[in-house]
C-alpha cells in the first residue's frame, strides 16, 4: 500500500492473486454474476446456466448497490487501500475491472463452451462489470478529485487468432465502448490496458480516454497506425507507456537501460507520429501488473518508474 501511495501520481488499489484464488482476474469480479460457480479449494471457476438465478438478477438489478460491490474476501487490497487513503485527498486515484471480453472469453462451462457465446449471459456480464466500475468510482471519489478506472483486457492480444475466430470485431468494439461509456457517464476517466500486441485502432475507437500498452516489448507496433494515433491524441486521448518491464527482463534492467529503451521507443513512434503531439500525451507505467513478481522485484520496478519520470522531466 505504501509503495502505491508513495511512488505514483495516480495511486491504485492492488490486486493480490498470490494471497487468494479469489483475487485472480476473473474470480475477483464474479460476485453477483448469475450462473457462475467457484471452487476456491480446487481453484476453479466455471458457469452453469441457471434460469432462476438469471431471473433474480433482472428482478434486483440496480436496486441493491451492495450486490455489485467487491467484498473483502475477494479484495484485501481494495479495503486496505480505502483504509490507507481515509482522511487524505488525492488528485487521482485508480481502480480497475476485468474487461468484458477477457471475462466472457475466460469463463467456460463444464463442456468447454465460452460464456461469450451465450448472448444473454454476455450481456449480464457487461452490466455487472459496468456496475462494479461505478461502485469503485463512488468509493474512490471520497478521497480523489478524479477517479481513473482501467479496463484490463489481456485477451485483446489473442483476438483474431484461431482460438477466437468467432469473436466479431463489431461486437468486441461495442462491448468495450459500452464499458467505457459507463465509466465516463459515472464521472470516471476510462482507460484500457492490454499487455501484448493488439488491434490498437479497435482500442482507440472505443472512446477510451487512456490507452495503456506494453511499450517495452511492443511499443514499435503503435507506429504502424499513425493516422489513428494522431486522431486519438487530437481528441484528447492519452497514451500510458508500459515502459518498465514486469517480466523476467526486470532482473537485467536498471534506470539507465530503461531510459535508453524509452528513448528508442520514442524515436520509433515519432517516425510516423508528430513528436509534439506524442510527448504531451505520455503517462509512464509498468508494462503490466506486478502480481507475479517478488516483493524485491516489484519495489525495483516502481523505483525505476520514479527515476524514469525524473529523467524524462529534465
């Protein structure tokens, strides 16, 4: 908690997947989702369509704010964070939800069918995730002037592969745009994070305010879409550069090497995107989450991030 609050301009509540299975990306957002089953002992999650549960969801949807909350069992990090910020005021605080595509394409039934292909459950998942984003905005606003909610969509890097050929691009865009709209209509700033290659024009066309990408490994891919990138920046969009690696590479990196990588990526992208537009739109972040790293590695990641910010500002 201290690391997040002291190292960042926009502190975030940490997800702690090593603490509990329930804090992993999909289980953490399953509370209130009809037809979803969890076995924390076996560390498995799946769905079984249950018409009674679906009916009850529709009957109570929007009436009971507590049913969309993330409980303490599912997020030690959130409640510890709220205790830590109590009585303080920040310009920005950041929350996050698992994206609707990652959520619905990551849940299967016992026969291996993806929840995404159940149209009704897909729509319910979209509603539920949007509600959890709104709940976070309400909670975090007690200590922040502005709340940023990131939509975590690692599955974006796999869309278009043979595994997900049945995913319609238009439907993917609609689901992202719907979630972005819900965040913005609730007074939040909407961001999308993808930790691999992705269809960046698809992401930028969702109406998102911030696009967070793994600049360390895939930053050169943004230069392939100059027109879309310039349009996104002209519309007030921000690019969050995931420039400090959260993979095994962090063991071999230091401040100087990351500054060098940042400079390299900047040169690659400004071959096609005007430098003045790009520079003023950059936010600096780790390349992805640090939940899989050791405490020592995570501390190193955020120390490098702070020093990079100072180096870039000089």
